């Protein structure tokens, strides 16, 4: 079975665009969407949000990814928590269905015909959203209140459901709920409650349902989540992660796996290069050679076989120093996987 190459989500802003100014434009774009306005016809939003998101997405698609995540360039937690705060002001942790909108997905869908014609194919989209446990840790803390967790799970389900597109020009192939703290900093909840919360968050149809983790610790509890299709975690920077999950375990739980095969831990990469005397590395120096990625992919593919249905970079690329370096990493990853039998 072919292993599809996708990416985790975040991507650098273009050179010269500040995070604060983009964040302000993002918030204004979201408000305009809520008001039913055409954000492409607003000069400020066109220059400071629309063109940035669309050009960044083009770079991802042009890299050869089978499935490209929308470029997550706004704070991933705030994408959801901004709207949760509006709901909390009205005494609820559940966001109204019509407010559970990711502006990037809205924009890409609006421009899907243009993008599809430009690339000569139907756009295959991946959507990522920080999950209920990650949101809860930021908003509430580690003490578990089942009713509040249930509200967060319903909110994430609504964001996911609203992000599933399927028309002539675009299709949402994957929705990933990201829980990067799971295994490192956990809510004090029973495995049964965690399973219940995630099953509610994943209660939607129409796309492959991934969960993205940074650690494989505690992953056995997640294998019980009925409507979860794919476990995803780092391998390139954290080789021990795949030791925690065997192919037989996946087969028993009827789950698939996504293994990260190219390093994205930019701070460590920069530190290693600095120790070698490279203070200002080029994009080519930052990105691992295709052969390195290829060897890593082969090890993972031999371990998991047809259970490894997705691969790509370890994590997002938001902290990378340039879009050019980030795009080069995506290109190297795609070429390395596609050059390997079974890739």
C-alpha cells in the first residue's frame, strides 16, 4: 500500500511579515467571515492575510506533498481558544456551530477552483486543530472536570466537522487533532475519561482521523478510541517513539500509523550546526539530505508495512527561519519517500 506524504501544519511567515501584524489581520479576517463579508475584496485583508495564506499554501502543494495541511501561521491554541472565550462569556465551553470556523480553510475553499486549475489537480487538504486536552490544559489546568472536558471535545468536533470539504476542486482527506502535551503533561483524568473525550472530538465522518502526538508515552490508552484511524508521532528526532508501538498492537486495535521521518526540531539543528562552526546556515545546510530521510523511512516502513499509511516531517515548520528552507525540507521528504519502494 502506498504511504501518503503529508505535513503537520505550521509554516513560517514570509520575510518581512511580522507575527503581530499577521495575527491582527487574522483576527479581522475571522470577524469579517462571521459577518458574511468577502475577505478577498478587502484590500487590507487581501494584502495582510489572504495573499500570505494562499502563497504559503501554494509552496506546500508545489513541494509535491500528497496532502497539504493549511499553513498554520496564527497561534494554534488561539485559533480555537479565541472563540471559546466568546462562548465562555455566555456561560458555555461549547462554541456555536457557525463560529467554529478556521479562516485558512474558509479561504482555501473559496479559492479552490483557482488553486485546482493552477496545479492541474484536485486539492487534497489536511486540517489540523489543537485538541480538547491541549486546549483544556491551557484554559483550565490539570484537574479534570468531566463536564468541562466534554464541552471542549464538542467544540473541537464542531471545528473539525466544519472543515470537511468535498467538491470538484478540493477534498479534506485528513483531519488531525493535535495533542502535543499528551505523555509529557497530562490532565489528571482516568483512561476511560480520556477515551470518552477523544471519541466525542472525533465524532465526525468524511476524512481520515489522525491524532498527532510528540510522545508515544500513554499511547496504549489511545488505541481504545473507537473512531480514531491513525496515530501520528515523531520518529526522526525521537527514534525511541516507535519502540513503544508494535505492528501487532496496531493490528489488534485496527489502527494505522503516521511516522515522522524528517527532523523539524530547528533549535537543535541550529545548535548542532553552530557547534560545527556554521553560524549562519543556508537552507541546504538546515535540511537533512534525502538519503538520510530515505534510510529512516525504510526502517519505519519495514517495521509497520501496510499499517504505515502516512509519513512526512516530524512536526510543524513554524519556527524555521525562512519559507524557502521549510519548502526545501518538504521537497526532500517527498523525494526520499517516493524514491523508496512502498513509498
